């Protein structure tokens, strides 16, 4: 035990020396940690993100501001405690310059402080957007290339309001994001909420009881938030219960390029809201989607698009600073400009460092080759700011 | 009234599925004294193997029938390679080894079928709703699960109560050492029971697949409930497992269907909707604790 302790101390000391001497080596790579879910039922989402990060790396020629860069992937196993542990490892052991990724709000909330405060490392969320971080927990070291949880359902709610939908039944998983999503749709949808269920997350897969309640409540529409594997299950059971064709379904984050190959025709015609759609007509997006499809034979999802943007955002700062990312305040100032070609089209950062951006309504359709995908049918919100930025102490 | 009936049917369907899983678990625990955490992996393997065989045959029923003997063989292999060595070891070793099996099977599935998960479509002849009472539609597939589950339960009851193997199983559950001393081929009996347990778990997995989809780790979540069921029912008792599964099925549905509305009568709507899932989650465990206080060996457990 004693010798092991000694050994650890030596390694730690050596590592400190090595890390200390890093800036002297001009061509040492910029290190980016990437935390996502690479195992278990939600691994398909992590894989989509990894593919997009690798594509971004390819498009950048493996360099940012003249320096090579490397990505260290870590698997959060869909668990907040593991995500926190892996984030700490990236900061303390791998000494990464940036950390990006994070699918899940609860994982991000657990990992935020160890990275941004104790580790003083810049974190770019490529998906999770818990409302707390947009408001009172906002942090100079935190940037988002996604959205605040409440925003996407707000866009959906606004659209339903404009279409004259009178009543909704709401369902989501019982965790940080699920609560934000339902709060979001209630901000803009002013009709009647006839029922609301937060189901056990992530272990409840059988929705028979809730579907029976919906049948009895007879709403004009059902609004759901069930990302990844859960969305597949919900849609299947919704159809099996005979509700498809009777009560229309509206969703956020529950029908996408990851779930569509499993949902297939069951998803056809279902509407959802999103800040990025694969058919947005800007050049960066056309290149991203075409190259992704050519390489993998499937469409990318917003998880991938936001991950691609996260790498491009880092690259824009490294480019402006000619590869020297050692001064964090300079890096933050450059990142705040969002001076890069986002695949969603150009956006600006708000004071809380969340994007001010458009939200679109999308419909699940078949493309000319018969592959399931989503297409944009309307713009629900233009240059939307999240409802929390005024609570953020950064101005 | 219709709504209540619908919810009760949901509870029965869930209970029967849980019973299939718990039956094998209670037998291996009761007879071989083996804590088999990997029972959920057999549930998962059932679903994945069925996904493959259904793909081959293009028919849900044929595929399922083809998958069951494969799962039986898989059960025999697991028993011969791993489980047999664990019967004489203590529970801690068993937990460790069978937990290792879970990791092994999860990785195996990733290697063979990939990480993304699969879906099995509901067979077309069951892809509609039936009217169990006029004006009360119920998914035909879920109704079929109830029928199959009930048939299997009756078959199992007959097997345990009326056949020679069943006699040995019951004898094994109440006094393992004694039936060995009487010259019964224990090894064969153990293999058979393990294989049978695997078939039931696999059947539950493949029947659940069209409702929930086939994914890595699908058995791990449900296994905990299966353990709760065999503890409530009494370890080694098929009858206990059946009754406990029915009770747990109903509790689960009650917690999800009626608790939120009940809480809303004295809590604010938002407090009720976030408290209800938490409470319904622990409800099953409260019942288990209550049963254990009242009858420490479970409802139908053998007193020792």
C-alpha cells in the first residue's frame, strides 16, 4: 500500500511536470474531451455525436489555428455520477483544453461545477440545456450549441396555439429535462391541459396505464418528450393502443434520425419542433448532411449537428487566436462572437451564452429513396431568446 | 368503470409477463439456492434471438417457436459452464459471478447485434384493438400476452403439481439435500430447471419486445421487480410467484393511473405530478417490506 501510494505520488508529480511544460511545445495538440453515452440502450445517440465530431475533424483537416487537435471520448453510461467522474478525469488527468458533449440534463448538472469552477475548463454543451444553467447557474465557462430545454417545447406550444388546438395531454420522463419541457410547452400553449404525467425515468418503458388515461381524457392532442429509445417505445404503444388516427401526437426530441429507423411508418406525419433540421438550406448544413450521409448511409440527427457545431465553435476561437488557447478569457471572448458557419445558420450568443436562434416545425416524412426523415414545414419562432437569461448574473 | 377495467387488464398483462420472468428465478433460487442476477440477460437474449429468427422466418409465431429451443439450449450451456460451479459457493460469490455474466451478455449482444437496439413488429394478425366489452377497446397484442401468459401459468401449475418432475422440483425446493440422498439425478434436474427458467425468461423477453423494443440491458431494469416478486411470493414457490406477480402488476398500475389524481386532491398539481412517480416507484417495496414483517419467508415460502 505504501509503495503504491508512493508510486501514485510519483506519477502525479511527473504528470504535473509534463503538464507544466506543455505550452513550451508549440505543436502539441489541442485536447478536447467529449462526454456522451456510448454504451447501453442510448448508445446510438452517442454514436451519432461521435460520427459528427469525427466529420468536423475531417472537415477541419485535423487542425485548429494551425495546431493539431485530438478528441478524448468518455462514456457517461447514461448516469449522472459516472458522467461527473469521467468529466473530472478529463479535467484533472487528461488536462483537456475544452470539454464538449452531454446529452442528458441530469448528467450535465452533475458535471458542471467540477469542470467549469474547480477545473476552470470551458464546457460546451452539445445537447443538454437545463433551465438552471440559463438562469441562476449561468457560468462564464459554459457555452451551448443547443438550446435551453424550455425553448423547443415553447416553439411547439406556440405553433399548436396558432393552429387552434384546444386541449393537450402532456407526458415526459420524470427528470430535469422532462420537467423543463412540460414547463416550456405550458408557457406558450394557452389552451386546456387535461392531464399531465411524468413517468419514471429512465426505467419505465410500458406506457399502457398512461395511454388508457389519455383515452379517457379525450384531448385534442398529446404532447410528449421521450428522447431516444423511449420515443420508439412510446410511439409503438401509442399505435398499438389504437390512438393513432384518433388523437394526434406532437413531440419534441422523440422522433429524429436516431429513432426513425425503428419507428418507421408509425412516425409518418407526426409534427415536432427543432432548432436544426437536416434540410435547412445553408451551405455549411448541405455539406455536413451530404458528407455524413455519404459516409454512414443515414441522416445525422440534431445531436450530431450540435456536436459538429461545438467543434466548429472551438475551432473558430482557436483560429482567431492562432492556436494559442492558453488564455481562457481571450478564448471565451472569441467564442462569444460565435464567428463560424453553424449548420443551423448564423446565430448570436445571448448574455448567458445560449444561442439566440430560430425554431422550426418539422414533419416526419419519407425521402425520395424511401428513407424516413424529417422536413421543415414552418418557422415557429424567429431569433428566440430563452426565458431565463435575465436571471443570469453575466451581462 | 370501463377505464378501471382497462387499467386492471394492463395490470394483469404486466403481472403475467413478470410472472414468466419470476418463475424461473424462484425455481433456481429455491431449488439450486442460486442467486442468478443474469436471469435478466436470458430475458434479453430471448428478445434478440427472436429478432433474428423472426427475420429468418418472416413470421412472429414461427420465429418465436424457433427461438424458444435455442434459448433452452443457451440456458443449458450457461448452467453447465457457469452456474453449476456456483451451487456450492456462497451467495456473494454467486452475485459476483452472475453480475459478470450480465456484463458478458451485454457485450456479446453489442458484438453480434450492435449497440443501436432492434424493434420487433407486432404480428399483423394482432395489430388491431379488440373490444373486450362494447366500447372498451384493448390492444389485441396485449390481450394475446394475457392469454399466452395464462396458458403457460396453467401448464406450469400442472407440471409442478401433477408430474414426476414437478414432484422432484417441489421436493428440491423444500429439502435439497434429501432428494440427493434419495438417489435422484440432481445434476440432470438442475440443468432441466435452469433450462426451463431460461425458456420462460426468453418467452417473456420476446413477448415484451414488440411493446418495448429490443435493447441492451432491457432485462436489468425488470429483474429487480422480479426479485421483489419472488421475495413477496416466497422463494421456491410457483404459486407465490404467480400471486405476487399479479399483486405487483396491479400496484404498479394503480400507482401510475390513480395516484396522481389522488394526490391532486390535497397537493398542488405540479407537486402531485412530480411526487406521484416517486411514490409509485417505492410502493412495491413498501408492500414487500410489509409482507416480510408479516411473513418473513414470503407468502408461500417454506418455513425452515
